[in-house]
């Protein structure tokens, strides 16, 4: 069942209050739910679904693996999102019962051993932890679907059962995510054919899925300037935010890379920024443009907290003076800029840094910049990642339209 994020958090808060936890415990739950709400805002997720849980758990695992989350923080954030999941599914939260519950407990004696065997098999494949968790989650839901159809054993599975499971999964996942779901189900079917005397399952998983292409959000130059100049120049946090907005608008850097930018990544003599991208793990070198360099230098010289031991360029304005939280993704910074500048957001356009990124790419395209150059500047792995920006170039898209020459409609019969 889909439910707005805020509504579900409010409902979960009411249920947790019934357990008479200490005030400090309630504060921890509410803080963790706030972090989850911020994450969903940055990802432009408005409703709570199984897909939302999977994406968030994958994010938490990555943050813990890369050392950005301590173990206690990881456990708290993970537990509280599972509380939301239980409240969403049952309408209540039974702390004593769910404390020791495992993710496979809902599977019966037939499918639970299969899921546990599958998870062990995934570990042996040497896959990344986040990939293992994704495949395990989809596998668990697939097996639960078959369990609901009273399948007596893996040997009884057919291609029709695979199709039925995919239809069930499609009710919980967004169309754009079904490509990943198909891959996960295909891996499960391969495992079943290899280990449980099944046949014909992999062939039942389609290799092509329709993919919804989102409209590229683009702002004209004058509105981009309004956004970047909207932070309060009379406050240190305003000058910091302006430097980050300028950096995003002029370079197209992803917000996670702006957050991760370190002092040594800026070569002031050569006038360039060199960093390893978080998403692609590829080294990217960009020019340090004059207005961006001036804004960053002003922040470093006058506004960055003195005596801070953190080597990230942009730090929290309030103590502790450490790097900004990656889960925020700077959404709050850009959303405040949209509000202050009075720029209305179109449906599905969003208010995040990706609007600045797509606006830069579109302007480069309109100026005649070759697509490979745009792809390189934005740090894509390949040129195909930049092709969707073509749809925003309306003038050239009109030039691709064909007339009816050779396919003229026939005249109506008298």
C-alpha cells in the first residue's frame, strides 16, 4: 500500500508513543525519521513503497561500508525505517515481537530455506553488498508471491509462475525500476535452475522492458542567475550556499560530489578542480571559473569555521563543524533558493541540484557543444548517459520533424 511519507511518519509516531519509551528514545526515532524524510525529498520520493525501503537500505549500507556512518547510526536509521514498514503493512508496531524478527520470517518451510540458500549463493558470487541486498529483497518478494500461489516445491515452478510474480512485483515498483527488478528475478531463476532442479524459468523473464523517460528539467539563464544569487549575502551560511549553487550551476557537479569536495581537490594556481566522482569512481577535472573561484575563496577566507579539523571545503555552519550530511544531497539548499527566488517548479521538474545540472547541459547543447564533450564535462561513463538532454533542445528537435512527403494521406472517397 502506498502512503505519503509524512502521513506514515505521523502514524508511526503515534504507535511508538503507545510503547511508553523514554523521551530520549522517542527523540532518536524522530530524528531518524526526519533523516529518512530528507532522503526521500532529495530523491523526489513522495510515497512509501517497498522500493523506497530497498533504495534507502542500500544507501545506508553504502554509507556504512564507506565509513560515513558509524555502526550505531546505521542500526538506528535501519531500524526506524523498518518500523515505518511494519506500521505501513499492519497499522501498528509490536516492538517486542519485531525486535528479533528476521526479513525471511514470513516465508514458509518451503521457501525460507530457498531464500537463505539464495542469499548464501549471492555472497559466493563476489557481488557488492548493496547488490546482494537488492537481489535478496526482490528474491524474497518473488518467493513470497509463489508462496501465495501455494506452489508445493521449486520443481513445480513454471514460466507462468515467473510471469505471475513479475506482475505482482510491478504493483510495488515504479516503471523505471522494473529493469532492475527483471535483472534480480533473472538472477534468482538462474540460481533455481542451477541448484533446485528447475528448468525454463530464465527464459520466462523478459529481456526488454519499457522505460519511462522523465522530462529534462531546464531553466533559462536568467532564472539560474536568480537561483544562484538568492542566498542571503549578509550571512555566512548564505555565502556558503551561494558558492555551492554556483559550483553546481557552472560545472554541473552532482551534489554528492560538491559535499565530498576537499581542500586539496582545488588547484588555485592551475585554476582547476580535480576529484573522484562518487557515482562513477572516475577522476574528473574541471576548470575553476572566475565567479565560482571567487565565491569559494570568499567562503574559505571569511566564513568557513576557524579551527575546523575537517578538510572538506563546505562545512556545517553550526557545531560540530564537519562535512555536510550526504543523505541531504543539498536538497534543502536548492529548495530554499527556489523559494527565495520565486521560481515556480513545474510538475515533475523538481527543486534539486539536478535542475542546475540539466540546465547547464542543455545550454552547452544549444551553443553547439558536441555531445561527447558534454558527457565528459558532466562526468558520465559514456555518451549514452547524455543523450536524454537532446529532448530539451526544442529548436533542433523541430528540425528532425518529417513532413508527409511520400506518405500523403489518401483522399476520401466521394
